[in-house]
């Protein structure tokens, strides 16, 4: 028993059938095999499952797929376009990740920020990313990495 | 020309690309065809006898493959040989809210959850023991039979009474350090599968695959040779995945019972109950002092609230006493400690394992002593510092020690002398120091085997493969292993691949705990690489026309010393060597030196090397709200040698972050045995807003036994931060913080009281001193005196 769904994920149309109560997080991870989006609490409290919906950050554990049909969903797997996204490169170079479990959520929240505010202040970065928790890094290098990525000229 | 090609250079982690692209496969990302989902049925009561369990309604549900109860898995186990007190599923008694009593395997998560709810469990409630004081009452309900004191220790080195008689001044203080949990972003996950030949493969988000391998064998009644454990990249550990947990054993048993792969992922709420985190601890300290500001005696007492099971708790108890004297020359030392069972989730190791609590107490106590004696708090420490290459009063062998330099540099960088007692009201600075071990010197279970082993192979393309049992939990062990091997062989990290933490393929490493992996697996990897280098040098030396000891490995080439033109590419050299030796493989191993002192309990604390840290914290306290903002932390850490400064700074900053949480926010609290806030929203951890700026200062003391001179950095830097923040709060508002977390409600109450005079937050009465008789231990200096015939 399930709902027929058509989702546009990372620029590809994906069709599937899933129970209507299944969350976007479950559909991404279990039906579409996109396990880069992480599962940290399933209560909308940690930010690990952050994805973009039409460019805006959303917590995939709180979204029902039926709500986002016809919208463009971006996950960490859709971030690199041939080459790594400047944010991915900056996270690597600045040591902005350790265990890596929060990383995809941070990358997408940061991408949403840079897409609308290309040169954010430190306060704007903190505001945009304060809903994402990280237990390893102490956040400082994540802020640095976002600042560094913002300085990379876009092609 | 730099001494090394890679060592000492800041480089991105070798696993970073996988992590930023979402391709790293953590345990929860794995799936096997036909897998079943496991859900545990957990006790709603903190303490009860199980009267009856009826799985029939669950078994009748379509999609349910099996139900297990305590009767199916009777064997007791525990991480330490001395505390084999757990069962995968409770057979007779539940001991905390969340203790598992049954488990379901079903086709999917929803079916498993429905089935779990249908299992009928009847309990007969027992009175619950919920505090240290409760546990020490003689009438308390026994949690494991016998009394509720799981472990009591009383050791005296020298004669504290004499030391106090010699003192011109003495002081005692009482402290409380509340429990906190690891809160790793990744929830624990396991996948278990039996092959048709009866071999069990189990993937788990574990820090200790080797111990899991042993416990699976015991509980399942299968030889270790029929079990393969693979540790997946761990999405945060901090000690929380270093114990074997029920779901790992149950998933394996359900896979055996059903013939299907079984997956289990704990919910966030279950992770809070699985816990094994920081022990709540009451700490009492008395010291005596000469007029010259030298300590004459230290008497330390600790009471630990252990929760329902032993876990690593016996080691934790010893740790609360073992590392307290590490930083100072203490003439006489008495340590008394105990751990009680209570009906709450078991405590265990969390970053710093049993040492943050007494370190917090000691460093706050010293701040008060300095004030009483009219000393600058930095100067008081300087007068009592442990000397490099000297034993401590409790027989720890200190080797390299850059603590004095750490202090000088952190004080200079922070401007502590210009700020202490001089900042405007509401602002303050605090100072503290600490030390930590680079890996436990003794294994959990006694044996003479290496603690870490590494194999190396080379393929026909010249690609080197490292096989190591160590698992990267985010600390960067993969990057360190690759860097040290590449350095020895004159290669680049890209030339080397790594197979880790797979008991079928990799030799043993005891696990990613006790800050041991860089030191121990690093040393084993260096040895393996040196042996590989020797093999190749022997084979190519005739071609290069030099003796083997004059063969050099650098820049991807093997060359004659002093004549760069006579050289082979690495791959050619490997081909020559393979023709000479056959398969190219080499192994290395590391066993720490035997360093235990002459007393029972001396197995906890010894380490081949100790790291040291000094910290200054600057805070702003809002006197209207009681809120504290840590504005900046300066942390100087004696790392031995920074193999990769980028990773070291990350460990320091992460340690500061976790310490800020413990100092100000985090509390694993309970109401009548139920967790007070088992969610990430209710359990308050620092966000980006609460994180202070950090200035990391690395001091390189070049340890004689560490790999390239390196020591640990994953845990030590947490230790001085909590007391530095507490001392800074006192400097800011005159409230002594003798209890953490220093939450706004507590601070506000103390600030209100402070209007009439000195105020503090902290406990007012110590629990009963049920430590038992004191064992007298001779000190290293007594030994020296005896040897000299004095």
C-alpha cells in the first residue's frame, strides 16, 4: 500500500511508491539509496538531514514527500557538479569535519546561505547554521570554511 | 630542508572526500537483501522483577519473524573481566528505565514497533535506588545482590597525616560534577548476517571491534573464528561506542534465529538510555601547604554514581585517583574512591574517562588556595609542577613534559596577568592545567600480546596497503596511519590505501579509546614501514651499488645516499624486491612498556607517555540572568609532536567545545529514574552561538617513545577547560563554581546570595566515607631512599 510519488532529486525525476506517512528522509535513504543525507534524531532537532527544497534548507525528517512533488530537491549527492562544490573543498581544506555525520547537513545549509547571501558576515553564518549540531569540531572551522568558500569566485 | 616530507604539515583528512560527498558508508547506510528490522522492548520501570513475558501476540502479527526474551540469551557479559554483570536481554530483573527485556525481528521498522508493543511484560516493582546517598544506605534494595558499592578503593602513598602536620595552612573543598552524555550525531547501528557456512558477519558503529568480537563469542556461544566483526566509520564516539551494547548481541542472535540479516538502529531516545557517559561525581579535596607555596599533602575522595551496570566503571573509579597527581610534585597522597550501583542507565567512559571530575575539583581548589595564600594562581602551579622524566607519587612514569612551556605560552598569549582580578565586573579570566595518558598501559583483559598490530603489503603497481584494526571515529586515525607509513617510505598519502577494523582481514588494535591510536597503532605502523623499507633496501642495494644502510627513500624514489642520480622509481624498486623476497609484506606491533607500580590497582594510570595542557578562559557573566558566555579560550597543549597540525587543532577545538557543554549546559538528569530530557532539544548542548573563540598553542616536547615523538590530543585538552571556566566565573562575579554545569538558575541563586558576602554553587555535605581500610603503598622516593641505604 502506498502513494505514487514523482520527486525531482538532484535534477533527476524519480518515481516510486511509498506509504504516505513515510518521510522524505526515509524515501531518500531507503527508496532512492541516497544515504548521504543523515539520520540523527528524526525529530527535527539536529540538522543532520538538511536538504534543499527549491533552494531553501529543510529538515528531511519532517517533510512528507507528497508536499514536495514538483519541487527541486537537492541532497549532498547533488552538490558536486563534475568538480567538488567550493564548500566541499573548503570543508576538506579547513578541517571543518571530523566524524562527518553532520557534514552533509551543514554543507546544504551553507549552500542555501551562500546562494542568497554570497558574502555573509560571521553573524549571518552563525544564524544560518546554528540549527545544525556538530559534536566533533566546535564549529569554528565550519564557519571558516564557509567564509573561505564565499571568497571563491563563481564560474 | 625540512626534517620530514609529511610529518608536521597541515593536510586534509584522507577520508574527507568521502565525507563531503556523502559517499562514506556508516553502519546505518548499509542494507542487505532480505534484511529484517530489530526493535527492543525496554523496561518502563527503574527496578523490577520480571514476572511474566508473553510474546505470543507479537508472534501472531504478520511480518514478525522472531521474538527473543532473556531466557534465550542467558550468558552474562561485561567489558571488564571483573564486572560480567549484563545480559543481552534481562532474564529476571530490570535495573533501569530502558533495560531491554525482549526483541522483535520483523519485515520492517513499523511492523517491528507494532509487534514490540504487543509483547506482554508483567513486572513486580522493586524499590529504586536513584542517588549515591540512597545506594549507600544499608537498607537499600541490592541491585546486583550484595551491597550497592560496586568498587571501593583506598590507597595511601606516603603519609598524608604527616604531610598535613608539616603544613602551615590547609584547606578542604567539596565539589559535584554532574553526569553528561556523548551525544554523538550518529545513533548506534548494527547489521548482522549469517552466511550459509555459519559464519557471522556483524557491522557495527563501534569504537572497539576487538572487544565486541570477544563478547559476541561468549554470549552467542560461538568460537571467535566463526565471527567476523567490521567496524564501520563511526559517526562520533567520544567513548559512547566503546562498550558492547545489547542491540549488537541481540541483532546477531536474531539473525541466527531467523536465518535473515538483521539490522538495528537505536532511536535518539534509546541512545540517551544506552548512555555509558560521564559519571556524576562528588569530589572532596584536602591539601596542606608550606609558607613557600609548596604542597605538603593531597587527600582526594571521589564518589561515583555508576548507574545500573559495571561497564568500564572499575577503571573509571581508579582513574579518578590515578591522574590527579600527574601534574604536580605531591609528597604524600591519599586517594579514596567508590562507585555505587543505582537504577539509572550505566555510566562509562566519556572523553577524559574519570579524570575531568577530579581535575575540575583540584584546579578550582588550587584557585582558592592561591587566593588564601596570596599567590598568583599561575605562580602557585609553577612552584609545584611535575618535572620531566620523573615518577609521580603514585608511580606514574612521566617522560617528556612541556607543561611549564604550556603555562608560559598560554599566560602570555591570553594576557592573564593583566586581566586577572582587573577586568570590569561581570568579566573574568580563569586558569587551570592538566595531564592525560597516551593510551592505557595495560589491556582490559590481562595478556602479553601487542596492543596494536599492523600489516603492510605492496601490489605490483607499487601501491601500499595498510591493514590495521584501528577504527576512525572522526579523530583522524586513518590519516595518521597513512601519513606515518608514507613518511617512512618516502611516498605520498595518495600512494597508500587502508583496510581497517575488520577482524577477518586486519590484525588486532584494541580500539579507539584512551587516546591510544596515534601512539600505539602509529608506532606499530612505523615499525611495519621500517621493516618494509629494510626489505626493499636489501634487495635494491646491489643495483644502486651501495650497502643497504645507504639506501634512501624519498619523493617516490629509492636512491643511493649522496647520489640522487643513482635511483629507482618506487614501483621499480618494489619489483626488484619482490623478485628477491617473494611477496612483499611486513608487519609491526606495539606493546607498551610494563609500568605498573607495586600495588593492586596500579594497572590504571600507567601510560608510555602523558600529554599536558594549560588553559585560560575568559568569560562574561550576565548578572541579571545568570547566563555565562565563554568569550575566548587559550589552550596550550604538549602534543609531543604534531603529526598533522590541522587535525590536532581540530581535536583541541572539539575538546574545548565539549568542555564548554559540560561546564555550562549539559546534564544527563533523571526524574524518578526516567531521563529528564532524552532529546537533542531538551538536552542542551552548545550551538555555534555558545562556542567561544579558541587560540590553540601547540608545544612540541618530542616524546622519546611516541611515533615521530607524538603524544595524544583527543582527550587531554578537555580537562583544564572546565575548571578554567569555573575560575573565570569567580573572577567575574565572585561566585565559586564548585558544581558543574553552572546553569543560569544556579548562578542566579548564588548571585542573589552573594549580595551579603561570598557565595558558591556546590554541594554542602559529602556522602558517607564508605571506602574501607586504606592500603599503604611505598613511594618511588621511599624506594630510592631504601636503595641508597637511608
